[in-house]
C-alpha cells in the first residue's frame, strides 16, 4: 500500500508542497464561498501548562515582568511572557511539517533524512506553509455516526466509516479539502480525565489513508493523534503518519478540538466551511503549535 500511495502522490501532486499542490487559487476562492453566517470558531485546545498522564513535558509559561507579578503603581510598564513547548506531544494542538517523519532514511519525496540535523531542518520544514493553509474544511464526526460520545482508545476509523459519515452528514470530501476527523478524544479527556494517550488512543486505520489519496485531500486533522494506539501495523508505531506525511505529503494536525464546532455545524445543517490554518514562522522546525479557525 505504501508504494501505491507514493506513486499516486508523485503522479498527482508534483512540486515541493506535497498534498498542498491540490489547493489551487480557484479552490481557495471556492472555499471562501462556504462563508454564510460569518461565525468563527477555534479548532485548537488551550495550551497545557501542567503535567498530566498524556503530557509529561507540559508547555512552560512564566511572566518575565513586572517582577514578582507586582505591577508598579505609577508610570508606563509592560507585562511580558516567556513560552516554551514540546511541540509533538500528546496534549497540545500542533501541526506536523513534512520533515517530521523519517522513514527508511528519507523524508517525503525522497528527500535525504540528513537534511534534518540538531540545528534544524533545511528541507520540508514548517516554513513551507508560511503563507498558511486555506481551503474548504470538512468535519466527519465518527462518534456521531456510531451514536456514541467518543471512540474508546484502541478503536479505529475505517474508510467505510468515512464514507458512511459523508452520507449521514450529506457532505462529500473533495480535492484540496482540509479533512478533519473527530474521534471524540477531547470530550473523553474532559469528561473522564487525561490518560496515557501515547499507548492507547483512537485514530484512523492505516487502510483509510487510501480514502485520503483517492479524494486528494490537502491536509488532515483530528482531535486525537490521527494514528491508533496500539499500532495496527506490526513493526511500525505510526503507520498513518508514515502513509500520510511520508508517502502522500500531507500536513497533519494532531490533538485539535471540535467540541465548539460540532454544535455550530448541527445548527447550520452543514459540515463544510472555510478553514484557515496559520502556523508560526519557524524556518527550520519540524512542526508548530497551531490554532486553526473554521469560518461558517
């Protein structure tokens, strides 16, 4: 399957932007027509600054002024902050660059893995999307399809699930779309508490990546990691990342949240919208914290 997907990507998506080659100016203009009510909603979860079972290395945040958090009584002063983050963790919303996955000594498109060093990535870094990812977003809600609040850790989403969700929600994923797949990870975390998601989580079945290739989606996002754990592929811990990022050239967004978006989609009776993704400009980074915005 890997070879077949890589051949599909090479034939349909030439150039150095991976699957984003499917996002043409015409498709961006068409996506803008999705805006009807003008309502906006974040698809990101709040940044976690406290340790938890799924977040042993939380983001760091401290005020650097005023000293001791005491604002002076007179004159002009500024409150300032310092942030630090382990980008590819299991709690914070983030985007994976195409240099994030190294497989058999290469990155996407056969780029040598030695382009990623301790000093940074000189190819396929998050700088590739410095102008943002803008297009038609489509949310497929798998727990809604199955009539449950969330998928249990270890469960997986198949291509048939994606097609059934399309039919139930009366929407179809098309070329250049930003596909968002809800597994209910965030709701489960909020209601039941965090758990060791590194070893147990719901996600896509590896075979479902063929659906992404057939529909020529431009990017993939989930409220989980996109990959199921434990892995369904012997010897490969993150097969969906390998197939999606390395073979197809898809930018992934992991650990988003859709709990604010779902009720708006239900109220408006549609599951597509304009989606704007603006990662930080980190020229040699393998990923970035991200706050995608859905505009209905």
